[in-house]
C-alpha cells in the first residue's frame, strides 16, 4: 500500500504543499543500482529517492552476481554514459530491470544492453511507440521532478527572464531548426529577457529555470522525447512551451499544464502566452501542482517497486546470438558502436546482427563508429581515417594501421590475444576511463 502524507519539499517548491510518498515507507527492502554516476545522469535522483524511502541501497558501476545479497529485491540498471557496465557471474534469481531514457536513435544500443544485462523488464523513459522492439515486458517510466534540485519559490512576476532554454545549440543541420527557434525568441523579446545556456551543471540549470517565466523545449529533429527539461522546467515553476512531444498528454493536460506548438509557431506562441494576462502563471501553477502530486522521483520509486513485485523471472523468448568471431567480439565490447566498416573480415556482417556493417566499402566515402581491419587486408590510410570512435585490428602481425592509430592524439589501446582495439576518444555520451 502507498504511504502518503503532506510535507514540504526539502528545497521549497515555493509554497506548494504536496501529497508525497512518506519517507521511510520502504524500510526493509533493498535495491542495487548499476550505472555511471555522473552529475547529469537521472539515476542519481532515482537513487536518492530510494534512499529517502528507507530501503537499503547499493550503487555501483559494475556488477558481480557473486556479490549480490540474497535479500536484494532487484537490480536496476540505468542506461548511462558509455562504456556500459560490466557484468560477471550468473544471476541467482534476482529480478532485473533496465531503465532506458534516450530515444530511437539509440534503440539498437538499447537492444544490445538487453542482451548484456538480461533484464526481466525494460523501463522506458519516453518514445513508447518503440516498445514493440523489445522482446520482454515494457513499462512506461518517465523522468520526474528532482525535488532536491529544483526550486519554484521565486514569485512568477519577480522572475528576471521572460524565457529560457538550456541545451545544446550545436552546429550543422541537426540543431539548425533549434538555433533558428531560439534566435527568434531572442529577437522578439530582447537579449536581456532571454536566458540561454549550454554545458551548465544541473544546479545552474535549476537556478536559470527558477528565475524564468517560460521555458521552451525542443528535442531535436531526429526524435521528440519527453526530456528531463520538461520536468525540470515544470518543477521550477515555469510555464512550459514545447514542440509536439508524443506521450506528454499522458502525464500533463495540454493547454492547462503546458503549451504544445510546432517549431514554426514557437516564437509567437511564447509571446502570446507572456502577453495573455495571468495565463502563463496559471499554467505554471497547474503543472507544478500535478507534478509534485504525481511525478516526483519519490513517486517513481513506488512505481518501480510495483513493477519489481509483478516481475517474472521467465526467460525472454527472443535470443540474439553473441558474436562468435574474434573481431566481432572485439566490436561487441563497445555498446555504443552502431556503424562498422569491415575490411578483409568476411562474415562480420552476419556476426554483428545488432549493428549496421558495411563489408569492404569504398575507403574515404563516409565515416563509421568503428573500422575493422582483418589481417590480410592491404592497408589504406583512407580506411582508418573513417573511424570516429574505434579502430579494431587483427593482431596476427604488426598491421600498418597500428602505427596510424598510435599517432592519433588521445587514442588509447587495449590489446587482447585476438584483437588490438584503439579507442580514439571521440566526444559523445560517454565518460573517459579505461576500455571496459
């Protein structure tokens, strides 16, 4: 049964009193979280909420099943920066959940995580139309308001900024529409009335949103996720103006809790909302009330335990074979590799069924996450130049590509009996550490 009581948030949330799950309500239960603990990983808020609930919590970035306590209720993997967590040993029968929180451009990586972690169920943060891709039970499990981070205490009319956006503006086509939208808001409201930032800490982000009347949300042109920004903005007491975001109407009421508009109408929509009397403040207040009553990480912990208690340890009916070749196994160590150029490696496309593999492509035409070079291939530097993240070489002899890779600034090498793996240290959704 759910235990609730009225209490004030630790960081205020203004004068909103919320019906929140009671601290200590799950005393006696135990969870182990496995994820890369970075400042921006949402697993930190789920872990904190679990601790507030009174349960025993263990948090690691790798898992040895031999070390799991017998009374552990579940192991929860949180999709996190690469490299993915290493798992050793055999699960003695503990329920396993995997929380994924990126969209469809990461789906194949998520499937590779399913194979590695063998979860009993997948928790999807958004993009629920992709649930059919997974061969096991899928549960809707969105982000939530991190009450320990955000603060809605500043009165709406006293906020310094009319609008704010925190996120990457990038370069090139991927964020071109976003840049145009943001620039349009700046042109319409004035640079002093708009706060833009990228690459800031979660604490700085919360400070910006807590001093803004509206926050605009854009998920990029590739997919339209229910981002963390949605909950951070609403939890900070700002009115959310968002591009069409499939599934958001399952959590909040359109036009009452948020304003839904397309990219071409974003600028006039923000202006109209700000000029429509009390509508913006009423929208912010309505969304905040719903969020703190239903969508905090304390609520998510209750939902998670309900899923754990209903989970079955029946094995999944879907089975994707683990790569059997030496070079295929080397590629498979890195979950983030999606595209592969395979030179002199016959059969690698059949071995890597959860990746896109080009067999002996024309060198220099495009780039790939990884370039794989077999022992007998005649080396052309244009082949290696296509590698963005990894160069993987058969170690039968001192391949000319090895010297090429060693000359790359920042590259790191891992040598196994069957492959030489060069991590080229490309930027992305990953943490810098030894190859795992």
